C-alpha cells in the first residue's frame, strides 16, 4: 500500500517505513508530522483511488541542510563573473502510518540504537607505558634528499 502526498509544493509517493526529505517544517526532532493533503492512495488490490479524508503521519528523524550548490553567472566578453552558493534546509521524515476509510497501515517500530561505549585502557597497558598517546608522538623518519644530476650541456650544431 502506498499514498501520494503533497508537501512543500512537491509530490511524494510514500509507503509505511519510507524516509523522505521534505522542505523544512517548524517542528523539532522526534515530533510527529501529519500530511493531510493526500492526493491518491493504492488499495490492497492494487487499485488507485482518490483519497478524500485520508491522512499520512510521520516522525521527524533529522533536520539538516543539503550539499552546497554553486551558482556561477558569466557574461562573455564583458568581464562579468559572479559566484554564489546555496544550501537548502530539509526535514527527514519517516512515514509511520497511512490511514484511509478506517484502515490503518503502520510501519514496524524501530529500536533506538544504544550509544557506542568508549574503549578503556587496561591497567596492564598503563603499567608497561604502552598507551596510544605515546605511540602517536613518535616522529616519522627523516626524508632523504634527492640526488642531483648534472645538467646536460647543449650540443653544438654541425655546419654543412
């Protein structure tokens, strides 16, 4: 089952569990977003119908900015050059549920990942003095100078 929604002037085809990047919304992270402007919906039969009264809900995953786009203007022979950059804000939303005519299609709940544990140095390493900090302070071996080759003298031209 999927739905076609309109958000931020664009149309998206979404299914439960999909993550889409929409124009920035005013909500914060881990908040719920509801898309009421549903244009079409597919049923379990595969038929596409008009979706009056359907709603699509999602959860905000991330708020960030896209990669920078460079815009370069040039007028030939006029010495005119202008360079500008642009980064568009976006909100990444994970679609959690599609509701239509009393039916609800939900995405499976994702478990939050536990933060990684920091490595702790063992007391044996500290006693022997082999810590990572000391290993990094070693200097690299000095580079050898390249051998100089004598410059070749130009050969005189032969006269005929």
